[in-house]
C-alpha cells in the first residue's frame, strides 16, 4: 500500500490557514463598537441620574441654598406646634394663626415665628366621616388641623391634632 504524503507548507483540501479574514475582523469591531455605545449610554444615564435623590433631598431641606426647603419649614412648624401644645390651652387655634402669618417677613403680629418662605395651600380644620373621607369641620369639631404648604416646587401636608 502506497502512502500519499503532502508537503508541510501547502494545506490540503478543506484545511485553511489559521486566523480570521479581514471581513470577520471588521464585523467584530463594528459589533463591539455598537455594544460599547449602548453600554456607555446606559452607564452615563445611571451615573448622571444617580444624584437625583440627593438633589431632591437637598431641595426639600434647603441644604446649600441658604433658604429652608419645605421639609425644613414643616419641621420648624411642628416644633412650634409641640411648644404651643405644652404651654397653651387653645394651642390649635394659635398654631393656625402662626401658619397663616409664618411666611411674612414684615407685617407679622408680635411674637409670631417666621417659618420661612412658603405659600399656604390649605390651613383649615377637618373631620373624617365614617367612611374615612375628610369633611370641613364645624365650629365645635375643631380638633384636626390640616396644613398644606408649598415652597418652590415641593409640597408638604401635615395633620395637627388637639
């Protein structure tokens, strides 16, 4: 039986040279580039928007701006409410007046605190009916005061009770 031998430097049928063709390399680079663009957009968006909750919290408290945010104003109101509750008999009515006048830098009655720059959206007495819906309170039912304020683009609501 005779064996056929081939020269080592010439490939046989079906055997190609090792490596990639130029077309395969170009396709791989284009696909990798497209994937890199999508990844960069995803990471960039995530990095840019990762600070949004911190900025919102800073705006709510007014940190860094020198002007108290809506949460800081509401906390100051709550502290004033607690002080009135421990020292005054008709503290809810007094506190309602404080809220009405607590955003005025001038023209505030003597002794009234300044809470900060805010707009009063609601400052009225309410009651809850049997279904859990709120109704305006009558003159004898003034035990819950609903206060809603806005400062900048932030709004806060709190219920103060007797």
